[in-house]
C-alpha cells in the first residue's frame, strides 16, 4: 500500500504551526485540510488526552459560532498522535488566511471559564475525559509561542 501524504511529512523536522495538509474537491467546492500543529512531534511530550479533548470541544464550538468563518467550517478534531488538530474548511485557502482566526480561537480557549460545552454524559461519548486547566495552559502556550509570532517556517511543511 502507498503511504498517505500526511505520513510522508518529515515529522522529525516539523515545527509547531499551521500547515495546509491537503486540498480536496468535494461537490464542486475545494475543502482545505489544515494541520494545526501544537507540539513538535517526537521532540516534546504530546498533549494529555483530557486537555486535547477539551480543546476540541471549545475550539469546535468557537469556530462554528465565528461570525466571519462559521459557514466555512467543516470539521475540527484532534490528531491521533496527540500533537495537534485538523481543521477542515470550505474554500481554497492557505495557512496565512486563517492565522487571525486561529489566534482568536486559541485566545478563546486560553481565557475560557465555566462549563465546557458538550461536556455532559448526554452530549459526549467520554464526558469524564476533560481537563480545562491544562487545555487553557496548552492553548496559551501555542498562542504566545507560535501564533503571536508566526513565520513562514511555521506555515510550510519541511523538506
């Protein structure tokens, strides 16, 4: 079997950032898949599943309510390797197009207080696996160390 494209990226060189993972034609529209990489793979600890799960709930809720972008959001969800998230959006987009959206999203997560949306037994398949304090910490770290000072190097996959 051939490797899928995301398994051909050199993860030993991959930095934290926002990357275009792929673009697909779906029903006449382009859907852009973004790699929202919060951790350097194989070089720093992955996120705790509870933190990543909470980030998923908060970011998905925020994005689907964002007045500018909500109609283009297809999906937000965690990577199995626990180093980031995938964001699928309608449109032929580039990483730089969504930097400000990601800043707002991660600021929302970093500053969130209260009940996590959908973190109840009737709403979530693993409602006990949430960690808001750690989600806030991870979001703030990504926001200040990556998004607030992002460069081309954090938006272009390494060779």
